[in-house]
């Protein structure tokens, strides 16, 4: 399975693994699964740290580099096709990060791992809910 991690899932996997559901935890350590990350997730982490909504033990850019070294992931490229698909995603809100994550999952046929209730009802995208 190819898993695209929502921002909070990536953060929880690194900082608060106890918040992950057993199914999600198992999927993340399964060597048969590929773990994917969007640049949008890194962008969100940088914004959260800048606004003081995320406390990290080092500057955000260093923390991200260390996190990627410690737990390597496949980078999901941000493409024109994803930008176009982001406008077709039917969400109950206009959050651009969620739109890009959903579009990325759709375009690359990835399973979006999320606990976000606003994304869990998404049609046309494979989901692995963190309940």
C-alpha cells in the first residue's frame, strides 16, 4: 500500500506515536508499505512552527531535515496535474492544504492517512482513518 500522510499523522508518528490508531501504527511500520509525504505537509509544519502552534526542539527547517533523515519517506511531487485536480476535489471547506493533499492522493493513487473528519468523508480517494 502507498500511504500519503496528512500533516498531523506525520507529526504524531514522530512526536506523539501514542495518538496513532493501532491500524495506522501497523501500516506505518509494515515494510511492504510505501510512506509518502507532500511538500504541502512540510509547508504546513513550517507555518505551524512560525505561528507558535507547534513547538519543536530545533528551528523548523532543521527539525524537518532531521525528521526526514530519521524516518525517510517518498516525496510526492507537486505537479500541474495536482494543482488542476485540487480544484475538482469536493470538500466541505476551502482549506488549500487539504485540497492539495487530497489531489495528490488522487493523482498518484495513494491512500491518504488522516484523522481529519473533514477529509474522512472524501469520495474518490482511498483513506486510512486514524480512529
